[in-house]
């Protein structure tokens, strides 16, 4: 909760005069704050897109994506597929879809939890690691700050005050330089993304929208901390340097002190009584070490008054008659680090009788001979008083520490909220009427009559026995004390309060356990009816500006957020800032989800069905997901769905999944080998299987609640294209073990006017193919490849397709190619966009062969080879490059000939060393590099109908020096 860690501020003070100096309001501020998210220092990082987002104009599905270090920059991957690359990758948020979430879900290493982030998310490289920067509208940002800096359950006026303070703090750091403005930890402000359940905090942000604190018309940096310990402080006192600032002042804050949740530690010393009656209390989960506190005071009494040679175990602390703090830690501060006190002590052993305390030398000399003082056998009872030394187990009398709960009765201090009449704290001086405590020593003076005769025995030479505190003997080092038998009153004992928390680098007498508290307070008070003095350590945070606990207590007391801010930032005004929420562009991003997580805040995603399988990641409650196969397996008494998660199959417990498979405008079901008819799926749900080598054998498709109809037909093994059927009729075969190889479908009637119908298939040896549309063919023909799964999506007319539309259908009449790879040799033939070669293994391509299948015309190609340059054109399966000479390919050109050149365009792209996948070249253009000595590592080649849309970006297809 501490704002601006001291070290960071000290560094800042070297660069600027002092924190808190006002800055002019930014009239051009766009209201976007850049927040660095705590993802650690990874070389790769996965996150869940659960909204409408795009990268470089390409829409992203609601799926798990991974960003990795790649070629000196970054690569964005869906499974093993590279989606985008560059020096930075920015996911742009678009307008939300009604009824769907619109955020990115990311894991925060600082808390070990995941959060929902709205706005754009940018990934960059910093010091060789990936960083994430959330570009978020400041009001949405504050909705993720206020409930974590305070609590959503706090009074609304306190939350409003926090919202205004946090807004000003963030705006003071917003700038146009650097990669980000603020972090998401207490070094700046705690930020945990957007959670709609924080209704009170969100209401507070909305109610104070655009409001900041200003001084003289300029924005100030509104610092705040958890608790000021009862006194506000200034930047000058806390961090040093600079000058006084009118809106940061040292002033008493009784509301912070009155809040029972303000952190403090206190040790209490009665005005009179045995050490066992020292009451220690604390509300921070651990009681102060009262033994250390007593021993420190006794050691200083011995060092400064009696003799450093007297062990503290030889006398008892009987009371405190005065204790005054002094010497501030810095000029003008209220944090006093020394105190001077007067104490009553009792000797345990006659050998240390007060009669012999004249000088250290006398003490040491008489220490042993004092047995001659045996006439004071009556003193031996004092030796019996040594059992009181054994009474030091009086710490076991810590049951009195159990009296500490009564200390928790200090919430009576909560009565001090009415301390609004701060005079009441000053009413504690009535405790200064504790001269009566000094009367208590006089009460102890009643036993002194017995002691006095003996005590008077020695003091009589001074002829002034009774004026005890008035005419006392001159003790050691000029310290005054009075001897009355075995009881000694000492004064002017100097205490270094820093011993109590070890801030003087000496933990011998460390009393307080909470290292984060910063303010020493010495107070004369009465606890549980016992008068005395307390030493406390308070102030959790730096104490500058708004106190969160003070604001909470003031709001409970009826203060408005304006009154709260006015107290913590005096001489200021609340001023609106003129930024507005940016509008989000509309983009129809793909959404193949067909179910969502319910009944849990997070759901484990596992590598297999069963709780013993490894966890691949998690999904948040409400997240959309793509169920590929319902009830795919049973384990541990649960049914498990198979889902698509980051480009791979994974499993989730079915009882936490709410499906909406059959609720979309189009629904369909598949007849699957060895399975039979599956359940109906809808709107992008996967029907069929993948990874199980099971063929689709038949399909039924129908519209759901949409005017119009649907027609479809399938290409079947040994049959070819079947006739068109419609509205739920069977297409394909049942009971004949014949595979589907391709499909066509189209809308009819009003549906054809209002919607586009997209569909894609998962084909044997190919995988998921591109999306076909409105009657186009999807699948393969002539290769004997089975269809294994299908997805169908209906979108409003003219919407962007749900994904790539390239290579939706391949028939015999395609391009095939194979590569000769370093250390591998000739790979298998690939076709129509499938990658040939390797990626990520640093292996060079050395030779290529290509040929056309099922079309009129031919193919020619040539390669740029290490030490050779461009070789001659070859054609139709001939070798281009070398074999057995360890020479790398660096570039390539490919072109069609004959009728093929009239009917088709040939596209190709290469994966080059130090570059990655380059842009698509076309019809004889160069692809790769020249002059850099970069090896080609992989290639993709596609034949498309003449004039068809390129399969991807065509920029950067070839680079030469």
C-alpha cells in the first residue's frame, strides 16, 4: 500500500527538486494510461483472449495465444502457428459483442492469480525478456485500482476520495516517452484489471469521473498511504530536499489514530507496579517483546545511573513517573527518536544496596565486601525478594498479556472518531493528572517505612533524607537519583527509541516486530484503569497525503469525499479534466466458442482426462471455450470434455461447462465412424473428431429460428458429389463405411439475403483447412483424404470471415514440392501451403523439387545458392540447388507455364535465418535474401485461382543488400 517506494523516490529526488510539485493540466491528454503488468521476465508467455481483439488487422479467436521471443523481436503464436511478428505486438480491442465478455485474461506473477484486463495489450522486449503493457482508459484503470488500494466494502465516500487521489497520481505520471507510465504494484498503485463485481468501487470511480486535485490550477501528485499513525507528514520530511509545499502539511489526524484497523505496536509501562504488570498490546498479529523493552530501559538505567557492571537481573523496574519524547528524525517532523524518562527501580540483592552506589569504583569495590553489611539481615528478605527475580518468569505472567485482548479494547479509541473534537485527545492530558500515579509510588512508600529506617541509615549523612526527588544525591555522570532503602528513583535517563524496532541496526532489544511502521509515539495514558506511559510504533506507509485508514474512519463519521480530500490536501481544489472515453472500432472477429465456464472462479485445463493429468493452464469463470468433443472420456468419477486450447487438444471437467451448442442460427450433426450420430452443434462448434483418425460418414444441417432454408451436398468415397438435400436431411451414407471427402452448403430464401454461411473442415493429412463460403467447396477431391471434423458459422451479410479463407478446397491439380534439408536429406512431398523444411532447428535447405498435379501447363523454378548465386531455371520435378555439397539456399523464384499460368497464380514464401517467415512472393518474384548469407529453412507454396486474394501479407518477400 505504500506509494512510491522510498528508494525510488530518493532516486527521483536526485533528478527533480521534490515530489509533489504541481504540473500543468494536460489539455491534450487522451485519457489512456500505460500500465506495466507483472508477468515476470519470461521468454514466452501465454494468455487467453476472451473478447474482440485483433493484431495487425487480423481478428483473433477466443482462444489461448502465446507470445515468444522471435528473431530479435516477438512472435505471436496460436499453438505452433505463427500469427504475427515484430519488434512489438499489440492486441487491439474492438467494440464488444452483446452478451459476451470483452477482455484479455492474464496471469500476474506478483499475486499468483489471473485477472481480466480491458483495453489494448502490448508486448515488447525489455532487457531480453517479454514485458506486457496495458493501454487502458484511465477510468477503467481506476476500477482496477480503487478496490485493491482500499476495499470494495468500504464506505462510498472513502472510495470516491481514493478514486480522485489515484486518478491524480496516475495522470501525474502519464507521458509520451518510455514504454509505460506506471506499474501495477504498490510501488505506484495496485492494479488488478477490471472486475464487474466491484460495484461500489466502480460507482465511486464513475461518480468522480475526470476529477483531479489541483493547486493554482495545476495538477498535483496526490500521494497516499495506508495509515499515517495519527499525523500527516510532508514530502520534505519524508524524502528530504526541496521546499515546503502548501498542500502537504504536518497536522494531527485523530481519525487515522481512531481507526481500529490502523496498524500499530505498543508497549505500556504502568506508573507503578512490578515488571509482571507491564502491559504489552498490539493489533498486528504478534505481541511486542516486552521483556526486551524492560531490559533495554534497565540497561540504560544501569549504564547511565547505577553502573554498567550491574546486571539487569539484579534489580526490578517498579514504575515510570515521566517519559517525554524529543529530537525529531528530521526538522519539522513529529517522529521523535529519543525519549527521556524518570523511573523507580528496586534492588534484588543487598550486595547492590543503594548505600553503596556512589561511583562505579565504589560499587565494584564494595560489591563483595558488603556481606559486612550483614547487619541488614532484614535486607535478606530482599534477597528473598530475589525469588522475584525468579519471578522474572513473570513473563509467564503473560496471562496479563492475555489482558492484551483488553488492549484490543483500545477500540474504545474508536470512540475518538468523535475525536473530531480533537480536544478529546488533548483530554488525555487529564491523564497528566496522573501525578496520582506518582502518588502510587508514595503508596509504595507505605512499605518504605520499613525500608526507610534502613534507607535513612545511609542517607542521613546528607541530612536531607526525605526531600527525595527534591534534594537528591549526585549520582554517576551527573544523573540525579534518590535512595530510599532498596528503592531508587532515577531521572534524566535517555532512551534511543530506535532500539525498539532495530532501525539503529541493533536488534539486541528489538521490541516491535513490524518493520514497515515508521513513526514513534510516546504517550501518557490510562489503560484498563492503570495510569502509565506507552511507547508505540505507528504509520504504515510514508504518511504523506491521504491516509486510507483515516479516510475510511472519516467516511464512517459522515465526511464527504470533498471534505476528506480537503483535509489531506489543504489549499487545493477539485477540478474536472477534459478527456473522454475513446470509441472502439467494430470488427467481426472470429468466435468459434460454443460453451462457457460456470460454477467456479477458475477451471483447470488438463493434458488428458483425469485429475492426475498435468495442468496446461486455467480458464476463468465465464470464459468462452471451444468444446471439440463432448464427454470424450470418464475419469475420477467425472465426465470430461475435449476442448481446443491454444491450438492443441485439452480436457476440462464437464460439470463446470455450460454448453450452448445448439442455440445458434445454424445447427448440425455428424455421423462418425465407430461413434454414430453425435449431438447437435451450433455456430462454430466442432462436430466430429480430430486426432483420432475417424471419418465423417454423413451430415445433417438445419437453420434455427431464421427465415429461409439451407441446402448442402457431400463428396463421398466411391460416389463423388451427391445430390443437394436440405433442412435436416441426411447427406452422405450410413452403415456403408464410406468417408466424406468434401462438402458444399448454401443458404436459401431470406437467410441468403441476410447472412453469409462459412464452413471449414478438418481433413486427413491436411488438418484444419481455410473457411469456404456460400456454396464453395470445402475439403479435398482426388486424394482419398477423409473428413474428420467440421465447423459452420452464420454471420451477418458482409461480415469479416471467422478466419483465413485460403486453401479451403484442394483437388488433384495442385502443386507438390519437397526439400533437401541439412542432416535430414529429402523430406516427404508436401502440397498446397503445407510447410516443407524445418523451423527452429537452424537447418538449411539445400535443394528443391516441384511439380504440378492435375492441371494443364507446367512449373519452373530456380534457386539462389551459397557461393554460386542464381542458378538456371529447371522444371517439373528437376533438382534446383545442390545435393551433398553442404551449400545453403538463400532465395527462390517460381512461375507457372502454359495454361496453368493463365488459370492460376502461384504464391510462395520462405522461412529465412534471422528473419523468420517472410512475405508471400508471386509468379516468378524473388523470395528470401541475397547478400546476407542467410539460409532458407522452410518454404510454403500455394496455387490459387487467378486473381484470388493472396494467402497473407506480400510485404517483405525478398531482401537484398
